């Protein structure tokens, strides 16, 4: 398969974005990256992250860019969307976060700058606390609600609304709340 087709397949799965390492794995040499930017084939969105120019930017582009930015040396994403961003992904409560929240491993380090509208939490998550949702790694709803409660990041009304909506949508069960009495009071 030609490099162009391989890169297109990868980019389509990532909202039109790809990393320099992914392009190289498809057969593009690093010395050609500048040519593709100058020719208008690629758009540089961050250090080492590009977008195929013909794929339009949408509301998920920022999430893809941040997820790719979190890649480790093996070119695997290390970040998980969490806290208010996870709450927004699940559409629990009327929250409209003004920044994207991600949890990364404790040993996470990046030389390139973080983005202004990004809040990072450094914690090692268990696999059972993460699920794929809309193509992204996101903390499970119960973990999300517990994190937000511990942080005190929501008003009482929004916290109650989020828990009730999580119950209604089947993301959590009443028996989950019995194990976490701090959340149970919101579901009364």
C-alpha cells in the first residue's frame, strides 16, 4: 500500500491528525515533511503533529491533537480524558468546561509546551477506570464523578444533576453509589 493511503487511513481514524512518527511509519521521510506543509498537503497543528489539509477542523480536533501530544516514545497515547471533560463527553449535567482536563501517568514528561486550555492531572489510572468512548480513552463515569466530587469542582446542583443523569443513562447503578456514600446523598 502506498504511503499516501496508509497515512490517510491513520488520519481518518484520528480526526484528520497524525504524528510525524506515524507519517514516517507510512513511508514519508522526515526531510519531506516541510515539503508537504509548504505544498499545502499538511497543516502543522503542534510540534510533531499535523492535519491533512483537506480534512476540515471540527469540535473533536482539539481532543485528537491533545491525545496525540500525549504520545510516549512508542508513539502511544498516555493521556485519558477525565474530570469535567469526561463529564462533558458523557453529557452528564449542564456543565460547559472552559478547559480540557486529562489525566496522565505520574512519570509523564513533555518537552513541548502544554496548551493554554489544558489542565493536567498526574495519576496512575487502573485499566478498569478507563474506557473507550467516542474513540477516546475516558475515565469511566463512576471514576469521573468521584474525581469531580473529591476536587469540589461542581456546585451541589450540578453534582446532583450529573449523578441523576448517570443513573438514568445507565452509566452507574444505585449499588455503585452504596459503595461510595459521598455520592449517594446526591441521588436521593
